[in-house]
């Protein structure tokens, strides 16, 4: 959990820093978003291998490998002076993070019985939600007083300490398992997820009619289709799509994917609006996000206990209703929206979010037989990362395209109403105002699209039913979760 906390904290630190990185490295929003989408892309490519890795290697081996990669990536990103090096560091961090999160989820699933999982997931959520609670504020303070690279220098010594503690404290062993990684499947999933994401991400700069955009999306879709067919036929698939034969798992996965598409985009759009358009300092931008993140952290164990009592349906419907309403209000931002209004809106949106993600995913996983746990967590994490990355790329692309079209319209209207030749100073001021107005309209339009995306998840939430472990066809009896403590039985599990 400490290792996962560090990885999650790193992500929330960077969101507030994106405008500063854009200025320092002289890059645009469509380029800087690769620090987010690239991170998620690597996660999406590597997470399918985690079910295989969890079955083949011990927790000790995987944890040390994951934290080692994350630490090395943090060091690389901290010394970056050009964007490609920074992106490479981020992708190394992602390769470690991709292994860490499913590993932790699997450890928790085999540690707790079904009736205690909600509370366990609540504690897990509390620890992970503490990262976004302190992340933006800490990031804002660091950026105001130091260079953005200090965000990585700050994480590096903590990550090194976590690796050293892991070396001495994790002692589990595992019998040698004869398994080989299916490289054809890995290649197909990489090309599939990578092609789709690259196409969506490139559309902001190149346009939807570019052969590079629709070509890579088409290659990605075909590769993904072949990958799915291949996995269904295999006895030991890289990503087990048979988990989707359990209806509550399939439904929870669909809801989580739709919510992630809307959620991650907001994390990128809001810092751009607050800092670039409103001129709010990084520190104040971080403080703006603090109450919402704290509220989400406090609510996490509460929703965990509520889930154990009332199930996921009521929580999901309530949470998604809140999210739809608040996301719609975010599509009505102006250049004069008050700071307090933004804090309240963001905090209420996070309250809704706390009632959705963990209860929905836990309800879905509860229906799976025990042997499907690694595959269920791998599938969930893969689809969450890929949908989040596609959502971010799609909504940033929508924002960019809308901003460009609005800028042309506003520019043409301004020229039309001019009666005399303006001075260079007036032209510069007019251009700046047009860019700000156009960007605002682009951001508002993206939030409006995100509202409709979230509404789809709300409709799906009405079909949620309380899950119980399904009968395992391999055993012919209902699968019973492990009741024993994880420490002495870790290798066996």
C-alpha cells in the first residue's frame, strides 16, 4: 500500500505542474497530455501481463521489480531537460505502476472474505485517496518555490526507502511455475490498445480526416479484435475475456470504463482553465482541489462499510447522479467564475466519485470464482487505464478542435466590426482575448461531452444487482474466498 501510495501521489503531483511544463519546455496542451496518456498507455499495454506475472512469480519478486522500475523512471524524469526524456521517465514509472496496482488488488482479494471486502477496500481507498488530497497542494507549493523537476526529486528518496524496506520485510517464496509468456498476444494487445490511443491523441493536431489518425485507429481495432478471438480460444490467455461471462463483472467493468473516460479528462482540463485562463497560482490551484480530495478520502471507508450493508446499486446511482449534475455545471464556466464556486463544485463531484468506483468494481469482482481473481483485477485495471487514456485523448482533442474553430469565428467577427486600422498593441491584446475566449469555449464543450458520457454510466447503474461468488465450473461448487491470513499462506495463494 505504501508503494502504491507513492505511485499514485506521483500522478496527482504532475496534474498541477502541466501548465508550468508547457511554458518551460515550450509545448502545447496536445503534446503535454502525452505525460498523462503515455503513462496510461504503458499501463494499458503492461497490465494484461499482470495475471501471468502474479501466477508465475512471488509477491516479493514482483514488488521489488515494480518499485525498481518506478524509482528508475522517477530519477530519469527528474533530470529531464527536453520533453522526450521526460516522457521516457514517465513511461518507466508507468511500467512499475502497472505491476504494482493489480498485485496489491490480488493480495487483498485473497486476504479477505467477501463479507469483509468492502471495509478492506475502504481502507485501501482511504490510503490511496490521501494521495490526491495532499498531491495538488504539495505540487502547487513546490512549483511556486522550486522548479517542476523537484516534484520527481522529492519522490525519489521515498521510493528508494520503500524498495529497501521491501528487500528486508517481504520474505515470501513461490514454487517454480512452468509458464511462458505469449508474445504474439502481447504484441497484438500492444498494437491494439496503442493504435487506438495514438489515433485519438493525434486527432487534436492532425484532424480526424488525417490518414495517420483513422489509419492507426483502424489498425488498433483490427489488432484488438484478433487479440480477443485468440484469447478466447487459448487455455492460458494473457487477458482472460471469460471473466465477462459473469454479468455483474461485465456491467461493473462497463460502468468503470465510462466513468474513467469522463474523470481523467477533468483532471487535465481543470488545471489548464485555472492556471492558464484565470491566472490562479499553482499553490492556489492545488488548494482548490484539496477539499474535494479530502472528502473523497474520508468517504472511502464509509462507502466501503455502506457497500457491505446495502450493496453497490444505491451507491452507484446516487454517486453518478451527483457526477452528472456537477459535470454539467463545469460546462458553464466563465472567466469570472468565483474561486469558492469552483471549490464547492469540484468537492461535490468528488463526493459522487467516492460513491461509485470502489463499490462498483468490488461488486463485480465478488461474482468471480477465486481462480479468476488475478484475471478480473488485470482486466479491470487494463480497461480502466485504456478507457481513461482514450477519454483524456478524446476530450483534449475535442477541446483543441473546438478552441481552434471558435478562435477563427471570433477573429473573423472582430475584423468585421473594425472601422479603422488597429495599432500593434491593440492587435496583440485582441488576439490574447480571442485565445482566452476560444479556449474557455473549448473547455466548456469538453465538459458538456463528459456530462453525456457520465449519463451513460448512470443508466447502466440501474442494472446493478448484489453479487455473490458464482459457481466455479472447474470445481462444480460455489467458489469460497480464502479465509486464512495472507502472511503464512501467501505462497500457496
